[in-house]
């Protein structure tokens, strides 16, 4: 099982250690699944956008030959250089090419994890409009390529009705431990890989 994406998934993994999972939801999922003899790999890299995944496709996707691929990417396509976000047409083309290559060059199930913004910190939530346009693109592409889609933003919103958002996220982009547990629980409730 391969997890790919940006810092939300990377979360301080040791890139010199083939089996390092970092401290994100990936580590929590591994703890749950390890008794089933399922190998989990994390190849996410902090700061990555969709075009970065395309650049490292052969080495970090194809060569690893996973049975299942979890893909969480897109928030940096909005966040980096905001308000000069990546053009949505370019985002569509890049994400479409990535999924096309995965479907045509790899033999694996693809589960798309939607990018999200947590809470109501104004400096971050002002980006929600652009991110939602990218989420719409991701949903269309998930349907086009028949990928399972897992969402988080509403789960975070529901949790924060009773809890302070600072328990779940550092600044609205990166989850804290409680946020990662929510993500792992959401993913594990949706998948049937055991």
C-alpha cells in the first residue's frame, strides 16, 4: 500500500529510510494493519504539488508497484504563491495526466484523498474558494478514472462543533495528532483491503 502526497502525508518521514512512515495518518494506519502483514510505504514529500508527483512518477510510483495507492495532493497548488494560485486548467491537465499514467502504467487500485482546510483561521480560510475549485476538479477526475474518493473537511467541521480547532491543526493546513487520528479513522472506515 503506497501513500503519496505532500507534507500532510510526509510529516517528517526519513527519506533515507525506505520504510520510514513519518508521523502522519500513515503511521496510525500502519499500526492498525500491521497484524495483517500488509506493507505500507510513504513517499510523500513536503511542499509537493501535482507537477512534482509527475516529475517523480517512475521512481516513486511505478517502480514501487503497489497494489493500492492513496493519493493526497492539491493544497499546495492553492497555498504556494497565494493569491497567485495555480491556474485551474493547468491543475486539471496535470492531475488528469497523473491519473492517466497511474491507470495506464500501473496495476493498482487508486484511492483519492481530498485536500482540505481545517477550521476558521482567516489567513488560511481565504484560500478555501480556490481550493474548492480544485476539489471539484479532483471529484470529476475521480469519477472519470473510477477512483474511490475519501473526504475529510466535513469530518473536521463536525469534530470542531464540540472541540477547539487548535486541537486538530497547527494553522489550518497541517493536522496535529488528533487531526491525524481523525484522518486515519476516516480512511479505515472506508477501505476494504483486509
